């Protein structure tokens, strides 16, 4: 068995920003347009009006202030309310692969490595843009990596679950190094017309290079342990899939996009995530108090504050549980990795931290790392 490290991370930030103000103006224009079109039914009481959204609610309920997206005009067009992507011919790199290659190149460069040092690519994300060929194979080939690639989806926990797969491959000697990439184009499966969730998500891509510790650069992050947990729940779902066509479903049917019971998720997932990290740390011989930083999944600010309080028995400082969702919103599996990418340079050798994701499934994944 080989000791394993996270050598580096990479981050692709999409070209467009949507502020809460812009988002709410577009949503409210859509709501007013819908309500005007159905004024008679609303007056007759046979239809509920679309309620208005507000910047104050979004910031207070979630902590989100803006999000990055691959395309914003379609999202902000009240007659459309979804991104406008141009279909690419099969001869062109696909969008998910393109942003994954950008994040992966940055991770390789930061570790001083090239494609020749890597044996595999795992594309781990909450949704894949096609059934096959696997996104990972396209990304692997575009990067010039010899070896293997495969896709996996555990929603918001895809990245941490992907890290565990990569760690196992490197630990066993099956691969010298594996790149985990998390291209999250959440804007294409978010229900922008639903006031309860239209503000939640943003697009991004992260990459993580997992290597044998003896090959990793100075300052790499030794992986002390990984732990995964799943427990089935209908509280966060998206029913779109290859059977939708056979079911004569409309792509706009509400259940063909992200939907959730947000309050229930909040109540059920917070204790699970705190318990998961506490028991994972205990089995490695540590307590939460010995951890310098928790890079938590970024879904909701109060959720992270509550989890950190359950872990530490007091409020966490911004240094102990850094927040990036104000800038990025919820980026599904990429959130905890962005937090790690942005807030880890100040660690000294020997400092310990935990990357933890939680989300649909339910799924929880934790990765305990120590700076070398
Ligand atoms: N503007 C104004 N008012 C609003 C709005 C709005 N936009 N939305 C709701 N309200 C109103 C409601 O109607 C309600 O009114 P009333 O009290 O009169 O009924 C009131 O505000 C309160 O509503 P909620 O109870 O719903 O509000 P919460 O305080 O619970 O906040 C949140 C809602 C922010 C959604 C919160 O519940 C939350 O963040 N929960 C956790 C969610 C979470 O972590 N989900 C994880 C999902 S991510 C994942 O696993 C990956 C999925 C794959 C990615 C999908 C990409 C698209």
C-alpha cells in the first residue's frame, strides 16, 4: 500500500456573473408576465399566482450574493429562463470536457506535473451532459493522458466520492496519479422559474490531483483517511433520464429538473454531516478541536454554521469554516473543493483539515488531510 496525497487543485471560473439583483429583476418580470397571461384563472381562484422573489430573502435564507454561469442572457430572459447553449458538433470538444480540461491543466501546472505523470481521470459531477462516451474519456484524451477514465455521479458528494476512488487506485498501486474533475453546469438543470430554488446554484469546475505521496510536491496534502456514507432520500431529486422520452415527458415538467424540500434537507443533513465527520476523525485518533479548518460543502450559510457549531461546540470563525457560496452559490460537488482551493495556502506543515460534502442521495463524504 502506498501513502497518498492531494498534490494540487485547479479551478475554472465561468465567464458570466449573475447578481441577486439581476436574477430577481428577471424572475419578477417572468412572474408578472405569467400572472398577466393567466389573470382570469387567478381571479377565478383556479390558479395560484407566481409569487415574487426578493434579494433580501435570498441573502438571509442562503447567504448567496451572486453566481457564475456559462451563459446568462437566456437565464435572464423572462420569456426563456434557462441558459442558451449552442449545440456543438461531435467533432468539437463538449462543454463539460472543455471546462474540466481547463481546471485539470491548472491542477497539473500547480503540482509541476504533466499528463505523462497521470494514469487515470474520474469525472465526478451531479449531472453528465450525455450518456456516452464517458465525459472522463474525452477529458483524458484531450489532456493526453494514457490510461483510463470513467464518470460517476453522487450529486453534491461526487467530488469527495471521486477522491476516495482515486485514493484507492493510488494506494493499491493501480495508478501512480489520478485526476478527479468536477464540471458542474448546474444552470442547465436548475428550475429558474421556481422561486423557491431559482437562486441556489452556479456553474464552475474544480480538479484535484491525487498522487503517491513519494511523487507529490513539497507542501502536498497527505490523505489520512476518506469515508463515505449514503442513505436514500427523496428530499432532493431530479427525475430526468433516458426513460423520460419513453414516458412522453415534457423537458419542462417540474420533476425533470432539480427539486427539493429545502427545510427537510437542512434538518436531516446537518446532524448527519456533523456526526459523520466526528466519528471519522475519532477513528483516526483525532477530535474536531485538533482540526484547523473544515472545508464544507457550500449549500447554505446557516447550514454550515450549524454543522460547525455541532462539531466544535461553539461558533466557528471564518478561518475555521471558510465560505465561498456568497460568490459562487451552491456549485454542487465543487463547493467544498473551491473552499479548499481558495483557503488552504496559509496552512503550515502538520496542520490538519477536513474536506466534507453532503447532498442528494443523501450522500456524505469526508477527506481528512494533513499538510506535508
Ligand atoms: N423570495 C422571497 N420569498 C421566498 C423565496 C424567494 N426567492 N423563496 C421562498 N420564499 C418564501 C417561502 O414561500 C416561505 O414563505 P411562507 O413562510 O409564507 O411559506 C418563506 O420564504 C420561507 O421559505 P423556506 O422555508 O423554503 O425557506 P428556508 O429558510 O428553508 O430557505 C433554502 C430555503 C435556502 C432552500 C434552505 O431551505 C436550504 O438551503 N436548505 C438546504 C438545501 C440544500 O442544501 N440542498 C442541497 C441540494 S444540493 C445537492 O445535493 C446537489 C443536487 C444536484 C445539483 C442540482 C443543480 C441544479
